[in-house]
C-alpha cells in the first residue's frame, strides 16, 4: 500500500469517526436540549418519593357523648425543591407574605425531592388562592393534615374527665372490655355507651374559620357501618340539629358579618332522619336560603351522593346562592371493593350522579374522598377507581391510604 492510499484510508476512517461523533452529539443535543422538558416530565412520573402522613389523633368525649376534643383539617403550603422554579418561589412569597430569605432558608437544607413545608395552617382565603394558582406553581403542593380542635364551649376536659377507647393495659386490668370499647379515662367519669347518645343540642353548631366563612355543624354521628370506618363507634348514631336552631344560628352569623356558611356533619345527607317528620337535607337548605335572605353564600360539605334527596338536587340546580361545589364521599370506583366497604352506591351510581348534576348545573365542580389500598384491592380494581375519577370529572381529591382501625370489620 503506497502512502497516497494510506492517507486516503486515513481520511475516510477519520471522516467515519467524525460522522459517528456528530451523530452522538446531535442525539445528545436532541435528548438534553430539544426534548428536555418531555423526558423530564416522564422521569418525574417514574420515581418513588416517601411522603410522611401523620395519623389522625383520637376523639375525646365526655360521659354524655359530648365532643370535648376534635380534629380539624389543616392545610400547609409545601415546596419540592427539585421541581420548584424561580417563578414558583416568587409567586408563593407574594401569596404567603414571606420574604425571599425566609423561603430560601427553609429550602436550603431540605431534601431535594421531598415536600418541605414553608407555611402551616393556611387560612381559607389563602388556601383558595393557592388552589386557583396551583397549575402555575410547579413544585408546589398543598398538604392536608389534622390539628387538634377544642370546641370553645368546652372547659378543662382533663380536669373534669373524658372517655376514650380502652387501651391494652386497661383491657388487662378489666378483661370484660374488648378492643374498641369506650371507657372513662379519669375517676370522674364512668363507662358509657356512645351508641345511646341522642342529644341534638345547639352546641353541635359552631361558627369559626375566616372572617367571612363560618362552619355550622348540623349533624353528628352515623347510622351506617362502613367496614373501614371507626367514626360510628366514636361518635354514636346519627343526631340532627333541628332546622329552627340551625336557621337561628346562621342568622346570628350573618348579623356578625359572615358572608358564607358551610353546613357540616359526619353523615350530612342523613340529616333529619331522627327529627319529627323526617325532613331531608334539601328541606334544610331551602329553608335556610328562604329564611336568611341576607346570607350571600351557602355551601355544603361532604355528602353521600346516593343519599342526595330530590329537594337537595333541585336546590343545587336552581339556587345561585348555593355554591356549585360538591365534595362526594365516594371512597372507591370498583364495585366489589365498594361492596366490601359496605358502601351504598355502585360505580355507575356515582358517575350517573355526577353527569346528571353537571347537566343541571354546568358550573358544578366535584371533589371526592378516595381510599387507596383497601384490603383485597388489586391493581385492576385500583385502575377502576382511576377510571371513575376521570368519568366523574373529579377535580379535587382527598386520597387516604387505607389504615386499619381496631374493631372495624375491614381490620
Ligand atoms: S364512612 Fe361515613 S357513612 Fe360510612 S360509617 Fe363512616 S361516617 Fe358513616
């Protein structure tokens, strides 16, 4: 081989290497620069991130079944440093009235992929503002937790006594009790049967929240026995506050300057079943709107869609002062799991309800409670729940990982 042949081959070889290098560099450029956002998005959905969820603390009652210590939902603003953009931090500082130094100090040593709380216990207006802007705040999360709530009319339960679930040590001392039984926790009170509580006194009503929104508890306890739920064992059977008492309370709240009232209850749609004439929740809503004309906005908290009565459905469809937001207690979207939970609706019931209500009131938005990981739930069953979320058009979810409650059938 002469030298001209050698240099030609060398040139061809160098050209091939250069070409291969060019292909590699352009592939790298394509992945890292041109399609960066696409692959980043995919990778963000493909990793496991531990999130701490604190258990809800137990409720405390006195011997008459009166609630002494409750839990209330509390929302916190959290940031995942790895996902948060500069614009996210800037906007959050504005909304939460935090300085740049405060936010950066909190995030400096925070784990890159874990939500770090930058403001706890948000008031309702801040929370609503954050929810509205959530789409424009990548890396921001709204976390739900529970805080202790001491009803203002209850004084010093630790001195005067309270009842609670029997502990293991107490069970050893008093073998006649079984797990889940309620017994007196101090010498001042005795064993009580919460299921015998029938009181419907006005203390079930409470006005609190922001300066513009008040919560009025119109019902407590529950007659159902969903297999995962401990509530009926702690709060007893359903009791309703009479409509007259509710209306009077709301009048007082409106006089005090409240612009919005939220009706709450453990099983709100069962309101009225224990009252004379068995009125329904829809009757109560209509009565409030009629008798308190100065109330600008009425809202109902979580409801069981299958128990919504015709008057309530009509009120939602036609009353502009009734806010177009429903939080549904759905729990799952698979029929077998719903049956095992002893829920009273099927997946089709839930979807039909959402479609019919939205047809009647197009601006209606839905939230829902969902339990993930109920015993015997398979991936396929969970997929059914995901499909139901889409089919119902749910936009706001409270998703709870299943946690066994001692004494419940599911546990
Ligand atoms: S989940 Fe709701 S309806 Fe079922 S038992 Fe508990 S409080 Fe009652």
